[in-house]
C-alpha cells in the first residue's frame, strides 16, 4: 500500500537550533516528492519539488534532500517565523493514473 | 493574481442539508483537486479533474459530487450532509499534474451538526 509517514509529529526548537524533519515513503512509480508549509487556518504553500534520489533544493534556511526511501527537510538556524506545519507529499502512478499522497505533517514551533 | 479562491470560508449545516463549495483559479491551470483535511489524517483527495470536461474519484469520494464548470471553476457538492463530513476542505490546482506542485486555496471550514 502506498504510504507517506512524517516524523516527528511535533518539534520545538530554540531560535538558531538547527534540526531536520523526516518524510519516509513507500510508493510504486514515484513521480515527485513535494514539501509544503501550512500556517494555521490557511492552505498549504508550496516549498520544493524533488524528482530523483540525490537531488537537493534550498530556499533561505530550508534545504530538502531525497533518497530512494525518504526525504529530509533541514532547517538551519530557524527563526520564530519558521513556525508552521510542514507537509510532505508524493505523486505516484498507479494503473496509468497519478495520485498525490500526503503525510500528516510535522508541527514546528520555534521559540525566541 | 488571486491564485485559488474558495467560497464560503465557513459554513454550518444541519444533517441532511445540501450545499456547494465553490473554487476558482486564475492561473490558467489544467488540473484541479478537492481535498479534505482532518486532524491526524492528512490531506485526502476527494475528486480531481485532470482537464476541463473530465472528473475522477479520489480516495474518499462517497457523499460528494463535483462539476468542472469550465477551466477556471471546480465545485464540490454535498447532497445530504452528514456529521462525518465535518472537515476543512481545500481546493488546489496544478498546471499540468504530471508531476507538478499544487497551489491551494485558503480552505472552507465546514461543520455538520
């Protein structure tokens, strides 16, 4: 069964304390892996797309990496404004059709 | 560009009532999606439309119907609301869908009593 699992469920960091969020997946026919940021009461906001193992993408304090089984979202020297829920999703093909599968997210709180 | 817009933002229904959630995008995207988000469950796909004139079921389609009115608009209808449909509903769009990042609307918070 296609599945996406994110860990930890919640993470509290001090401002400046770097850490990583994990997204592990078991899908057939991976087409792409996506990271989104979701603020309370809002829709998810796109961050990154990764297509193949070994690929990396960076944006400000965020860096996403991909292996054959998992992806990491590294947060370097986070600030309070980085507090949000981070969602991972994969796009896979099944029987000629594609589908998106989302993880349940990691709630990140960065303390000043 | 407004991106993806959804109406209404909030809605309370009684069991058995019907309603339509509206979604529109101004990015000239081909594919559109309806999701529901429940605590601890992640986003689950209800229906999607790969292109104008086509719609397909997602993971949790029971109790819902959709209409791709034109390239811009994709509506979700609850014919007879049930408490299990209490959720936050998000509409999303992608340029092509293969593979492609999704752009989400602000959501509709629906409560069914």
